[in-house]
C-alpha cells in the first residue's frame, strides 16, 4: 500500500500508551499501573511475577512512565509525531479532548497526530446483526446466548469501571466513531484530518508501532 506523502519535521516520535509495543526510535510512554511497577519498581514487579501474582510484561526501565491525564512533559512545538494506539478510549471524553489539545501544543508545525481506537459502529453493528438474525427465527429457535455474550463483552470487559489495582488501567470509558474523532481533531486546530487505512500514514515507519486495524484518524498541525 502506498504511504501518504508528508515532510515530517525533526524531533522525538512519541508512542503514547505503548503497552508491549516499544520499538527503538520512539519515546515509548505508558501511564498504566503495570508500567509504573516495571519501570519504577522493577524489583517488586519481578517479585510479583515470581510469586505468580502477575504475569510477565514487556514494560521495563526503558519504558517512560507518565500519567497522560496530566498532559505531556514536552515543550511547545518540539515533537515530530505522536502515535496513540488503543488509548483514547481509556479516557472520559473531556480528558481525551484535553489530551488531543496537549498533543497539538507539543507538536512542531507540520507534526502529525495519529490515533487508533476501537470502531464503535463496527462493535454496535455486530450486536444489531446478531439481534436481527435471532429475531428472524421462530421464537422457540432463538438463541439468547448470542446477544447476551456480545452485551456481556461491553459491560464486563469494556465499560465496567473496576478498581484501578484490578484493571491495571485497561478499562474503556468511551466509544468512538469517525464523526466524533475527526471532530475532536479539528476542534483542537488540526488540519488535513482524515480517516486512514492500516499502515497508510504520513508518519514513516508507522508499522513499527501500529498493531490494530480499527478506526484510525490522522491530522497535521498547520505550519
């Protein structure tokens, strides 16, 4: 697939909410409790793994732990590009809006923000398809397990706000669609905001950090 042409400025490349994806050449930042344990308290993390309380992790001392709810610790106009894969949905909408604004602040002119989130219409559309398939059957033949399991995924794994120590920071707090996400970018000043295909980006080497083919939106800070 042909990559989108763009003259990216010099500067650090931020990989926000990096999780286990921490390639060289990127500043890999994560604000989860597990990232804190492994990067700041490595001995304790190793002990918990050895005790069987936690499983192993790719987080390490090179991972840059930072609470992204507090913005980004970079000067204005200093960053070349920012990638955030499956991160924005972990914030309430106002907090994600503020983080988008902060990304705009730290990016250099012509810098690029790229965000990948679960596609809300795809998830909800699957529920409607399941519902319609079952409703088309005679009542005695309907299988209630199918819609129930899909709804269970939403409420038990995505939206339920479990205690931080149990969720390790993985709870989802919002569902996005193309309309909302593009509007969030444009409301914060980004130009050339587009829905992008998997690995098609103005950011060279995006395949090093991008793992999910979900809803992907990219915008440029005007020069």
